[in-house]
C-alpha cells in the first residue's frame, strides 16, 4: 500500500514538472495575432457605406473585401493544415503573421487606391487559415488533456474579440480621421502582434505534457479518407457545417434580419455587439467547465435545445430589449460551445493530427457560410421577406438535435481526462 502511494506521488510530481508554465505565455503571444487577422477581415464592414463613397465603387465591390476571407480560406485551408502537421504550428503561425502584417501595411500605404487595397486584402486573407488552424495544435503541444478545451477556447475567443474590435473602432476612427486612418491603425496593430507572436512562441516544451502525443502524420489523401470513414468525426463535421453556416449567416446579415422587425441600424449594431460579447464570455466559461467536468456532449445538446426557440425569437420578436437578450443568449450558446466542439472533433479524429482535423472542420464551415448566406439572400428575394429563410434556420437547427444525440464522449477524452 505504501509503495503504491509513493509511486502515485512520484507520478504526480513528474506530471507537475512536465506541465510548463510557459504554456500561458504561448497563448498570450498568439492571442493578439488571431485578433489581428479577424480585424483585417471586418475592417470596413461596419463603415461599408463610407468606404463605398470614399472609393466610388459599388456595394458588391466593398462586400468583396469581406468575402475575400471566405474565398481564400477555402483555397488555403488544406495547405495550411499540411504546414501545421508537417512542420509544426509555429511555422504556420509565422507564415500567417508575416502575410497579415506585411500586406496589412501595404493596404494602408496604398489606402487611396481601391484596386490595390482589395488586392492586398486577398493576400492578407491567405494568412487566416495559417493562424486559425493552429487552435487545437497549440493545446496538444503545450497543455495536458484536461486543459486543452480551455486553451482552444481562449484561442477561439481571440477570434470573437477580433470580430468585436472593428465593430467598435472602425466607425469612430473613420468618422474622425477617414478610411485611410482606419487602415493605418489596423496595420500597426498587425505588425506589433506579428512581432510578439514570432518572438515569444516555441513549438514544444522540453518535456511533453501528460496525455498521448500524436504520431507524425503528414496531411495526405490517405489520412483525409481515413477521417471521412470515421463516423464520430463525420457527425461532428455535420454539426459544424450547419452551425458555422448559421453563425456566419446571422453575424453577416444581422441588420437584414432585424430591420423588418422595426429595429434601426444603430439598434441592430448594438444587438450584434451583444451577440459577439456574450460569445466571448461563453468561449471562456463553457470550455473551462467542460474541462473541469471532463464532458463534452451535454454542452452540445443543451446548446441546440436553447438555440431553437432563440432563432424563433430573432424571427418574430420586435422589442429591442428582448432582442438584445435573445442575441446575448444566442452568442453565448453558439460561440461558447464552438471551441468545445472543435476540441471534440480533434479527439474523435485521433490519431489524425489536429491541423488536419480542425482544418477540414473550418473549411467546411467557410463553405457552408458562403452557401447559407447566398441561399438566405435568394430565398429572401423570392419570398419578399426574411421570415421564410429564418424559419429554415430554425428547421436546420432542429434537425441537428437527433444528430447531436448520437454523439458519444470521445474515447480519447474518457481515457485521458483523468491522467493529469
């Protein structure tokens, strides 16, 4: 008995030493870089009318500044995942940081020329998958299994902060000093973020944290085929396809959805801001609770059950106060559960590496985002109202419930959550 206790104590001490405190520095160094790429994406979205007037171009041309990110993500997500799994997350991070900062500066330098601005925007957009596809690889390299969902949640939260910053800053900066000044400020932030991320990150700690370490498997057709034969992973992929598509639609078209309810543009902006801020809170709290409890599935089930009436509320409620509360609950639910779902996807894909499994999930999410936004606009145009496409969103969410119910806690999570 004494020998067993002594052995257990030695193992605990060994585990404590193997968990590097520098893991939090790694997250802190990457955090602003992820914020920066999302800021670059939505830089002019909140001031699209000002941008249209400043450059003398059509609304569609200005919209292409945002659409560039979805297009380039589809093209470069797989190459980015290959870099993450073949060379490590840090190589991918450096590529993304350099693309974002260098062409962010170019965009600001040529801020008076729309052709050069949109060209730079497409080049900046290449960097996004190289930055986002590391969100589960970093936790796998640096964190024990019972902290990985929390770490992934923190990196996902950086995306949400990146959504919110342009919504708040761009109108203020554009109205005070003009569109070029907005591009300059965002470029400076990108350069500072790139320097911090490159200087302070390392690929791995000297001693790997507790939990299984994935074998070296480069992204290949064989491993992609293996993933698509994995039923548990396909279930996660299906849920992500629908959920991310709905999220992108609601976030992109929040004003279009709410204006028919009698909500003004300014009020729609406030509601959208509450949606994102509540999502930031959810992305911190829910993954932390998930790790503490060692469970994933209940969060998915509860989230879907909550979102069904919430989307109905966005469809029919006309009161600004109620809509603000509804948006907060929606953001907290869908954005808070997202990092847990991403982590669960990586766990069900094991031993396929995180760069590949997460990259495919995010890729499918970008495809569904484009498809859902397009279909929403088409159905709205044909029906003459947003009610029918919103009800289809409710229906799609309802259809997710039986799919979610089939999910099981991953073997990886069950076997390793208690090792630390």
